[in-house]
């Protein structure tokens, strides 16, 4: 999470060092006059260019193996052209990355390019292998396997339905997470703070907590007025349980000396809860949120597959009905971006709220 | 550095030299402990920690407590702070019983216990914030930071401070409340010896300028002799007072003072460590 931002601030030195022997003299008057200095040619930056070029060439010039009812997979040409365009773009970055004293924005882009260069080599090689095994040789046969190029078609032809499904998933998910996180946090703090509340609520957490919320799905669909409200409830349950448990343990493990200090300074009970206990417990609360998020994704997809008539889970079932595996892959990839995006968002919020932890713990 | 108006109105301009022989119950001002006993309810049996401790601390007086480790000194401090109630006996401040913590009696522990999620400034502001007067009295936070020389570290987080600086921040957090009594529980115990000597000087000058009383627990006999007007020596647990030794030497004191060296011998004797000297 954090390594990338560190690397952006401070360009990695290794690729530069590797470039040492392949030093190419690029120097002209224009460069000198703007006080932009050439350092060393970033030769390592040529490898992503070559890799993406190779991917484009294979896609475009190696004919598809005819399969089923089509001579050629759809969007092969677009995919190849896209790969070549990216190769050209990486070439541009490799050249600018060879100069220093550029504007800050470009410096940052360069640093990013240097950081991701190894991935930009591995990724196209993987895609090329995938393309060869599916479209070019047919080693992995349709309909279960499809070349990466065909995904473009799935997104192009069905973007409206996909976007709508993704949007519905996000709405349902966020509604459930919000309720779950708020109630879980409140309950966790309450049982961490008050013996009496602990006495009454602890058994519920103990016995109902370990029950997988998905097991309640059929019943919830029956009891709630709509499949939407039932899903919100179950997603909230999946999020709320770990949040409650970890908020509770966070509050319970606060150093007692903090309370002593605050009490001698004249703190009220309210101050002890909101200014001492909760801030001290917050790192644990975020662990709970992280776990809760994972649980909520499971419930979301299962609920959408079983009853909710929209969303990415529903889309998967729908595509399965047509045996359209390409669309399923497309939906899965979208899901991956959606869920990892939410996790990244959570981390970003945590990094902001827990800046004080920097230097105490290693993230 | 400290303006005259920051001195407590009721603080005496000279520091009374408490006579050790004097009965502790001569008046109602200051802190008075009367036959205080304390025990913890251990699972198996009661753990007696304090036995019949009677002690008076006059306003503005600097008293050091010495005693074997685990004898009950910290417990005594917690009772005086009002963090716990004594099992028996009474503790009063200016005649009123102490039954809850109050900003007029602030404890500084061996660990600075700064809140790691707050900057140094926010930590020092804690007392004002807790009592809801921070908005009006913001300037006092900067003033308190100046007193301990941390003004340039106002906006860093505690983990970025050295041990000495953290303890200075804890002192500032205590002093901003203008306490009548500063309770110090081995405040310098974890610092290296050079920092400790430096901080001893600072505690002394803060005490002289601000006129509060100090109740200091230390395991360092030299520290007690260098700082305190009176040393109270406790027995092993359950702690009771073995002796009270007045240190009738003017400030600033010198660590090599031969009279202090003699007193040191006496203190060590009382602690049962006379032979090692
Ligand atoms: N909250 C507590 N519950 C039970 N026993 C305690 C508690 N606090 C301290 N004690 C015991 O009381 C004795 C005195 O402790 P303390 O006052 O911390 O000694 P010290 O003189 O070293 O500061 C020790 O034996 C300690 O184990
Ligand atoms: Mg102690």
C-alpha cells in the first residue's frame, strides 16, 4: 500500500544503475537551452516497450485459429493496436525518464514509470501467453476460455448492462456497509465501555456472531419486505460483527494510564470515551472494518445471485444462463477492480486518520 | 520566561521549611494524610500496602518519598491524586476530603503517557480541553510549551520526541493546569543520567517560579537530596513512615555539598543500606 507512494517520492535507483553500460548519448541544443539535463539514458525503460510491442505483433500478425462459427475472434485488431499504442507511450516515457530537472508533474510520472516498469514487462508477456494459448493455438478451447482481446468486445457490447449492474452493486454494498459499520462500532464501543451493556449484548455476539450471514439468506428474504432490505441487513451483519468485536477489543485494551492521566486533568466520562478510548481503539476498529469489508463482498454476491434482480452477482448468473463465459470474465474483472478499489479507499482513509501511527508501526 | 501573573495568587513567596518533628495536623491548608491504610483485594488474601501513614505537605513544600521497591509509594500517590480511595484513614486538601481526581493535583508518571494520537501541542492542551476552556485560553498552551523549552516541537507526535523531551511535555501538560500539588512518580527514572540532572534543575526552577507543592517519589537518593526540603522514608510493604529527614539547605544546591553527603549517609542508613556506603 505504502511502498508505491514512497517510491514515487524517491525514484528507485536500481533500474538506473542497470542502465549504466547501455548508455546512449542523446544530447542536443534544445535540451541544454532549457536547463533540462540529461542524466543517463533509461535503457531498462525499453523493455516494457519491447514487451508491449511483442504482444501487439503476436496479436496482429499471428492469425487466429478458426474455432466454432467464427474465422477470427472479435476485437483482435483493436487489442493489437492498443498494445502497440501503449508500447509507443512507454517509449515516450522511457525517453523523458532519461532527463532530470523536468516539471514536477512529469518527474512524478517518470518516477511512477520507473517503479512499475518491471510489472509493465511481465503483464504483456502474460497477456501474450494467454492470447497464444486461446486465440492463436486453441490449446485452451472455447467456450470456457477466451482470449484477452475478446474481453474488449464484452465491455464494448454490454457496457450499459455492466455499468448498471456495477452501480447497483455499489449502492447495495455501501448502504449495507454503512449501517453495519455504524452499528458494529457503536455496539463494540458500548460493550467495551459499559459492564452492563456487555452483560446483555455479549451473548448475542458470542452465539450469533460466528453464524455465516449467508446462512440466514433464505430466512431474511422471507422476513424482509424486499430482497433489497434483506440484503442490506445481511451485508450490515457481515460488516458489523467484526467491527463490533474489534472495536470492543480495541476499547478494552486501552492503556489504563491514559484514563488516569485524563481523569486527573479533569476529564468527564464523555471525554474519556470520545477523546481517549475511541482514538486509542481506532487502529483496531480499522482492522475490523477491513475484515468486515471482505465479509460484505461475499454476502453481496451471494445475495445478488440468489434473489436480488440486479448487480454484478446477478450479471454472473445471467451470463451463465447464456453460457457466455467471456461476459462472466468481464464481470469478474470489473468486480476485482470494484472490491480492491473499496479496500484501497479504506486504507486511504485509515492512513489519513492514523497518521500518528507512522513511525510507530510498520504498515 | 514566566510572567509574575502566572504565579498562583495564593502561593507563598517563600517556601516554608516544614519541621519534621512538627505534628502533621497543625492546620487545614495543604495536603494532610491522617492514619491512611490501604489494602488490595487479591484473589487469595488481602494485600496490605499502606499502614497508618500520617503526613502533611504544606503549600509550596517539596517533599520526597523514598522506600524499597514495591512498598506502596505509587499507591500512596494514587490515593493523594484521588484516583483511588483509601481503605481507611482520611486524606484532605485544604481541609476538604479528597475523593476524586482534580486538576489541582496532577500526577506525572514514570512513563510520560502522552497520547500518541495527539501532537505535543494537543497533549499539553488536554487539561484545558477536558474542562472546555481551550478556546479562550489557547495562549496558555504555547506558554506552557515555552516553559519547558518545547515550543519548536509543538506539532510533532510524541513518538518523535526523545525520552527527556517527552517527560518535559508531560510536565507542561501538568503545569498548564496551575496545580497546587504536583505529584511526581519516579518521573526521571527512565532517563539517562545527564538528561536526569538537567531535568532535575528544570523541575526545581519550575517549582520555585510557580509555587506549587511537590510530592516526589524517587529511587535516587541524590535526586531527593538535591531537590527536596524533606525526605520521607518508608518501610517495606506494608509501607509505614520510618523517618522524616528535613534537608535544610538553601537552593541552588551543589551536588558535592559535604552536608548533603552526610545526609545521604543518614538516609541510606534508614533504608538499611548503611554498610554499602
Ligand atoms: N491495582 C492493584 N491491585 C493489586 N495489587 C496492587 C495494585 N497496585 C499495586 N499493587 C501492589 O501493591 C504493592 C505496592 O505497589 P506500588 O505502590 O506500585 O509500589 P512502589 O512503592 O514500588 O511504587 C505491590 O506489591 C503491588 O504489587
Ligand atoms: Mg512505583
